């Protein structure tokens, strides 16, 4: 069996590997997405379609070998993924939306062990014969958010094809091993020299920003909780319009609000905030399932800024420079070896932020009268959730019909949810201030 090199994303995850079942190779580190199904579900066909998807995408049947040096991955033969069916019947339809969120949280608190291939599983909750919820889980070391929508799209195509007795109308995708080979070929010294020089200068003497914890680290295992929230459609619309007027992306405005919040809370002016990008800059791999995300540190100096607009302009400049020099984080870290030191602190946690804007639809038809629609609006927080490698992770999902849907993942042994909720409230206040009063003083408001 071929020993396939890890991608740079997978190597980044290895930096958090403790050699056990915790962290990025633990069973809790997975992606979860849910869809409402309307129409009668044929369970036998659904299981067959899931197996078709596993055969189609090598990533979800890939084993990560961590006991060798260098680490590598092996693609295994297709096998049926686990499909669990649960009864969600309720007395009346009025309570179903809340039960959907509860079901999603329950599934997300589950596991996808690396030793049990394929690294994709599904849970179907049924209210009745015409109304169900399908949740897909895939381990994060072989998938990302984009991948989850690809998997559902292909599952729908395979389901419809099997119902109609034909082959699915899907072009063959490039596999993740092909992306890894392409990435390694592109990472020649000449290809990355200019970008690495930029990062050497940009991050000289820098460390990732870290916030105080409520409790110091302990020997207790990490338990990830998720605090969810929503920013209303009115403020979301104002943010999009303001970003356009400022010749900025929505991400830049949201990041500026986050950095103003950090500055006001701590007084720090030199902020190095880790962001997570999609890492999907190559069109030929748009149909490929796998982990493409990249860890990109953005360094912004707020020294001398008088207004929140000034902070936005500094943030915009930092984003443009960093994004134009984006390379895999492994190369960046080689030029800034002290950058990750705060992850070892006992009383502080590094917070990363990512912003999603739906790149393609995740709703459609599965043949016959069976239709699917992604469950985007989730507001119910969860005491136990899918894990993160370390620190705190903010995710902002910009979906204009609904507003901005956000969640913050944190270790509940280190933070109280009330602390996280207070930061979220502060973030929303700062965002509202930026878009409505951009020339207000940077430091005057709490």
C-alpha cells in the first residue's frame, strides 16, 4: 500500500498531536453538518449511496499513520459507513425546529475514531415518514467545511441515481493525494522564497495574541463547549454595505471589530491574530474532499490609531499584505519559531477566528419527492461539542437572509460560558459602532 505524504495542513495538525486519542487526531475532532429531508427516505438506498460516496472520495477512507517518521497516509478500500437511525417523533410539529437543534448537538457530541474507517458516518433522525434530519460527520483530518457540502451534494446525486437505476451524473474528482502531490511540487525553494522573506520580516519578534483564562490549565482532559449566537439581518446588511464603501471585504470589517474588542479589553496595540482560511485557491481541486484549511497569522499594529475607522484601515492593510503572501503555515512558522509559544502558557489561550460565506448551495433534490435543505440557523449552545486542537475558535458564518450566525468553541475546563458570552456581546457592540460611527474614538468606549 502506498505511503502518501501528509499535506501541509495535516502536518500542522501534527504539531498539536499528543500521541493519544485527544487533540486533532482524537475522535471528537470532526466536522458536522445537518440537512432537513422532506419526503420518504429509502434507508437501503441511502446506505448504498453513502457507500458510493466513500468509494468516490478517497479522503474519507484514508488512514493517518502517526507512529512512523515521517508520518504518512494510506488510502484504504471502500467499505460501508455507519448509518444510525433514531426516532424523533414529537407530539406536534410546533416543537420540531427545537428538536432538530437538540438532535444536531447530540450527534455533534459523538465521535469518529480514526481506527474505524471510513472516517464518515451518518445519523438520520425521523419525525415521521415525510420529515427527517440527516447529519453527516467526517473527521477533520480528512475533511473541511467545503468538503461536507460536497459530500452531501454527491450523496444526493448517488441516492437519486440508485432510485432511478442509473449511474450518477458526476464527473470524477481529483483526489486528495493528488492535491498533496501538487502542493509538494509547488513548495520548491524558489517558489516560496519571496513569501517566506515577507513573513520573516512581518513576524519578527511576534507571538500569537492570547487572552487570560478563567482557570489555568490542568491535567483534566479538554472538553470543548460551543456558545452559539446570531447577529441580526439589519446589522449584517449594514456591515456588508459598510465594507463595500470602505473597499474592504466583510472579513476585514469583522476582524477589525474583533481586534478593537481585544485592544479595549487588554490595551494591546501589536496584535497577531490567527485566522483560518479556506486554503482552496486552486480551481482544479474544487471538487476534492479533504482538509484544505490554512492557519494564517495576521499582524496589525493599532499604535497611533485615533478612531475605529483607523483600526479598520490598518486591519485592511494587514489582510491585503498577508493574503497576497499566503503560503502553508509550516513555511510561515519556519520564519517565526517563537510565534506559537503562547500555546504552552498555563493561564492564557490563543483565539483564532474564521469567517465563512457560502460558496455554493447546499440545498437540492434527491430524486422523486425527496428534497434536502441545509440547516444553517443554529442558536442552541452545547456543553459538549466537536473538539478543537487547543485554544478558542470563533466562527462567523455570513448568510444574509439569516444574518451572521456565530459560534465560539472553548474548553469549559478553562473558560466559563458567561465569559465567552460577554466577549460575544462586546464584539457585537463594537461591530455596530464601526458600521454606524466609524469615526468614534478607538479607546473611549468600553
